[in-house]
């Protein structure tokens, strides 16, 4: 049906899995989404068994990394994840400089090997991050790999770019001749059983310290780390309505924030900033010598929740979003972002070759199908994944259906929520 695409995918598989040791490459090659990589980890069999047995801990073990003819010795690996931690197929953090100070791999100090434990399709997070990048929002790069541990196939993994100073420099570039990466970077920590909806937690920094783990400036004072966060949250909750936008300008670009949550709304993100159980799955970066911060997308396994997932889900519970939606310009910015994400996902390829009667596919559906073709054999041969091959195929089919039908539903919802005359409209799946 699309013979040229099938041939291209087959060629990529041969090149990526069979070509040994091309010359030194770059991080862009490691994160090339059109290649199914092979990554080898050589680790003491005793240490590998210890890592799996103690998979709930963060203990590091020494290993050797091999990729495309490159070998890096004396790296550190550990189990990682929250709900995705697994004894049989552990997710891994790979620290290149854990035991060798200053050591790098393709300019990277670390990366993630995601075990794809919570998503039968294996594609949700990668597709979400690629859409964020298309929307010019900061997001980690991702590709896929067949992981071999001690030369034994350990399953299909995603290679995920760490959010660190290297990544910050890549996405934010230079400002005034200096790389923008030395601000304050935090990883958000979801507290099981204690959802947070941007409510004010008081003046004690301890409450914010539990939620925001510093990934840069770790040894700075609590004042330097958390004063701006506490002030921002207090302003979200206490600023006068007529001064909300001007007061928040010191801490967030609200239009940019609305763009971020607008993309998540199109993607039917169930566990993001406006998640079902409060804020979750993001990094937070405060720019150098500024009080302004920006959200960075992370861990999008729970996107593509349902075709009919409401674009307004989570709005009322989240104080920041609830107040922002009361500002006409910000409300418009949110719905504009939802529609812009839909338009990007639906973008056609004029060069696509179709058989008679075949319907053109938007970018998102093409991306899902092409990546599925790339990983299918590796995914089906992964005996350690926690789902069957039938469940994998069904999950892929669900994603393809979402890509085809989500746009019509979203456009209907935007009209319903922006045109008072259409407020009573019921938007069924498919619009």
C-alpha cells in the first residue's frame, strides 16, 4: 500500500542494527527518531541481578556503554521511575560521569532508558514530545532502541534526553552572548495521596522543597532556591483580579503557559499540569538572573487519554488555570494554542503517495504509523514487556484513531466554549 515507506523503514532497520561503528557522531544522531538504535550495556552479572532485585532503590552500578561503534567505560546505571519501576525490565538512568568526573558521551552527561512500562503502544510520550517541539516549546528528544544487556536482548526502550544544563542550552540557546542554562532548574515531585493544585502552601519553604527538587544550584540557600517559587504561588492565590496579569508577569509568561497547557489539552494529557490528581510531570526552570520561570514537559505516558477528553479538564481545580481563564486575552491564548496544536497534528504532506480512495493522513497519524513500522518487530519480540502483542497492536490502532478523530472533537469543543450561541453543543467523538 505504501511500498516506498515500508522499504525505507526496512533500510533504516538494516542500517541501525547492522552497521557497526560509524564514525563519531552527535547527540542528534542518538536521538534520531527515524532510526531504531542498538544500545549495549556490559555490566557484572551479579550487579545486574542486584539492580533488578533492588529496583525500588537508586543504587548505582558500574557498566560499559556501547553504541554505533563507540564505547564508554565506567559509567553508572541505576533503576528509575515511579509507577514504571520494574524488576524484570528496569527503567534506567545512565550517568556517563558517575564514576569518571568530566566524562561525556556525545556531549551528554546522562540520558534515560525508558522501559515503556506504562504504555502498551510505547509511542505516547515520544509523539507528545515531538508535537511540543513542533510547537516551539521546550521538550526532551526521544528515539527508540533495542537494549542488550551483556549481549542478551533486554527489550525495546526509549532513549530520552535528560533535562539538564546541556538540554537547557540546546532549547534556550544564547542570550547576550551567554548560553542560557545556569538558572535554577527544578524537577517536580508528585506526592502520592497529596495532590497539589497551585494552592498557597504558606511562607515556610519546606512545603515547596518537598515539591521542587533542585537540579542545578543544589547547594544554594533555601532562600535563593525557593523564595521566588513561594512568591509566585502566593501571587497566584492572592493577587487582585485587576492586577493578576501584571503581578504574575514577574514570575511567568502567562501566554506561554497557556500555550503549554493548550498543547496538553489537545493531547488529552491526563496526568500533566492540569492532571486528574493535581500538578505532575514537569520541570520548572527559572532563567538566569531573573524571577521569570518556564514549565518544561516531561513524562507524557498518560497523553492520548480519549478522543472525547475535555479540553477544559482540570481547569477549575487548578488555581492558576482557573484565574487565567477569567482573563479574556489568556482564555483566547489557550484556545488558540489548542487549535494550533490540532492544525500541526493535522498538517498534510503534499508528497504522500496514496492509493485510489485512500484518505490523506495528518502529521500525527503519519508519525505514529512510521514509528510503529520502525519498532514493531522489536516490540513484538520483547518478552519482558508487561502486555501482550495483541495489546500492543490494539494500542497502536487506538493512537491512529485518536490522530484521525481528535481534531474534529477539539474544534467542536473550542467553538462550544468560545461562541455563546453554541454553548449547548454536544461534541461526540469525531466532532
